[in-house]
C-alpha cells in the first residue's frame, strides 16, 4: 500500500507540481534525486548538470538563483530577498524593494548551515564552509568560512590537505574499490573500520 502511495505522490509532485512538501517528507529523495526534482519544477532561473541538493536546503527565492554544473548544496539557505524592507516600508511609508540574485558557478560546494545572502556570486571551483554567512562575492578557486565568510585557503590547498588525510586512513584501499560515491555492498565494512579506528575495540 505504501509503495503505491509513494509512487502516486512522486508522480503528482514531479509531473503536476502538487504535494511537493509531502513528496519530500514521504519519499525522502537523496540529494541527487532532489536536484532532479528541482530541475523538473523549473523554479530556479537555471540549474546545471551533475547536481546535488540536500532536501534540507532552503532556497527562498528560486527565480533569482542560477546554479552551474557539478555542484552540491548541503542543508544551507540561499536568501534572495531582505524581508526587513516590508517593515521599513510600513514604518516610513516608502515603497522600497530589496531582492538580489545568487549565482553559483561550476564545481562549487556550499556546506551545511551556510547562509548565502542576495547579490552574491560564488566560484567557480569554490567551497563555502559549513556555518558560514556569505555577504559578498566569493572569488574563483577558494575556500571561505566564518561570519562573515572570509578566505581560508585555495581549493587546491584544500585538495592537498584532504588527499594527505585520506591516504593515511587504514580503509583507503576499500574506498578505492568503491563503485561511485556510495556503494551499499561496502558501506557496512567501511563503517565498521572507521568506528574501530576512531574509538578502538569496544
């Protein structure tokens, strides 16, 4: 019964744009399927290929968001407007507007809990660290982090650090045999080895 309900809800969400919130809650798509769902809805200004959007990502104004190829959005927030303008308009009798585009170029990663403010461009080849607040453009090929986000290092330096750390893991040979980023056949053994490495024998 639940399989039929999931198929129906998925069909309604993908084909007719109905029950989207219910689809995300019931079907729990992975980040790759979620990116395809965003593409199917045509709500973003543009969305590239090889995309990953965590279901926890909050894109408040999708019409003002352009995303390139080969990127990943964690459970982050992309803000396309500044809502304080409504309060100021009410207080001062003005008719101001406060919206802006967010342009995420190719090969970018936005970390968990990061907030990207309006009128910002990120990348290409850049990383926004978890918990950061991006208030201005992020140059190509860098890692930024903090509140407000500031330069930490280049993406090339990050790659060297991660490669060195990765090569030292006792389970790296198993990772190198993995078919794609996640291999269900190997995952239990990978978790076992990692837990033993981190915490020792129980």
